[in-house]
């Protein structure tokens, strides 16, 4: 052993002990994102913490550490008023400054934004509940018998963990006067709709929330002719039609989802069981539905005494949450743990309930102008 090196090491100064200031960033980094009040309160402790928690370096680490944006709440269409109303129901400490939108229905929520439409007509509004900004979308250049739409972030290189204020697109899929499917896209950067594309396929698109898989938004259609799914590739500007699993003929008991492997998924209830499917590609290039899981849960899917079977009414992408309505109660179920929670009790007029989850980070950086001085 080198005795000279040993003697030198004995004379080296001992490392300075860690202080609260050194450990604070690591502690604050682990505060749960699904309760934003923790971060807001921490920002009020002192000026150094406030500078830390509102700085882009820390917020970038915070989002990367937790990865999946938390569900801050969900939006429902209420029929308690003459013109209807879209209302934000918080599931965390986050509260939007204007939770109610009278005369509006919710269509979609994604990448920090909510897409609303007027209950009368086809006017669309994009709303950011965190910043409370609104964007009114110009009228679609063609009349649609029925339609649906989705909002997606259009910022180049965005990881979609904390989308607020950047460019976006609205993907619109409708049925023309002959019942054929068509689609177009609104760009917030261009301020205009793209050219319409069409497909010679009868498809009466409904207003149930769509699912984004890659560059394609998928919507379901009412089973007037046949129950089907329409896919709209926003980048390639292409429409496709997919048939749901043949076992699920009860349209009201199903919803399209994003599967665990990132492909298009499907969830349906039959005989008090929840069936989960995903698209599986064959060696010849074709795709078909593959059954992934079958879940039975007496609390969530009990059918005794109900005039109608349970309905799958929503899905939270990235969190693995399925929302199911039984009678006048809506439950959420964690597909990994099986944990079931009651999230909403329907009023007598809310017959057609669709849960649209809102997922986003809400950090002190978004509310820096409204925070009092520490």
C-alpha cells in the first residue's frame, strides 16, 4: 500500500455536511404531481424556494422525473340547464378559475387543452384550464351531419408533458350529406383549415372522445349501418375504417382506448366482465384484434337490479384508468392494481355520460403572477 498516499488522505479536509438548501431540490422533486397544492405552498416558504420552483431547470427535471402528466380532473356534459353545460370536476387540489361553460359540450382533452363545441351548431373552442386561455376556432368550411374532433399539440420536438400556450391542431372528422366520412385539420399557426379529404365509406361519426395513436386519431361511429371505427392520420392526411371486435355488439358498453403497448385498444363490457383488446399486426401486414385481459369486478360491474348493462364511458391515456357507469354512478378502475373509486353520481337528466379526463402538470411556474410574495 502506498503509505505516502495514505498520509496525504489523512490531511484532506472532510466533505462539508449537506444542508437543507442542498437537499431541498431533491426533496421537492419528489412531491406528488397529482396534488399541485404541495408545490404552490412550497413556493411560498421563502424566496430561494420560489425561484427554484418557478425556474425552468427545476420544472424540466420535475416533469422528466414523474413523466406521465397527472389527472387533475375530468370534464362532463351536464344536461341540468336548457342549453347544457360542460363542467370541470377536479380530482386534485387544482381548481380552474372558470370551471363551467354554459351552452358548450366537451369533445376532447389532450396535451393540456380541452376542446369544446357549442350545443347548437358546430362552433369549436379550445380552452386551457391551467392558464385559462381560449381560442375560438373558425367554422368548418363544410356542413357535417355528425362529427367529432380532437385537439393535439403541434410544437416541434415537444414531449407533451406540459403543453401550454404553444401551437396546436384540431383534427375534425365528420359525415357529409350522403353519410360518407370526410376529414380536415385546423392549424393554430396558419389560422385556417386544411383541404378536405374523403372516403367512400358510410360512417356516422359520433361525439365520444377519440384516441390518439401515433399521428392517427380514432373515433367511433353510431351503429346506424354498422358499428365501426374511423382513423384519421393527421400527417399523411388519410382516412381508414376499422371494425371493432365482433364479440362486442352493444355499442353503448364500449370505448376505444390506447393499449399498454401503445397500439389502438378497445374496451367492452359483457356479462359483468371488462374485456380489453389491442390491434395486433400479422406477418402479412394485416392487423386484427387480440384479446389481452378479462377483468371481473363485482363493485364496478355489478348488474343486478339495473335496467341497462354497465357502460364504459371514458379512459385516461397513460394512467391505465377506465371509467365505467353502473346505474347513476361512475367508477374509475386502475387496470394495474384493480383499485376502484367512485368519481361521480349522475343526475336524472344525465343519461348519456362521457368522462373526458384532463391530464397536465400544474406547477408554480404557471401561476407565478398570482402568487403572493413570500
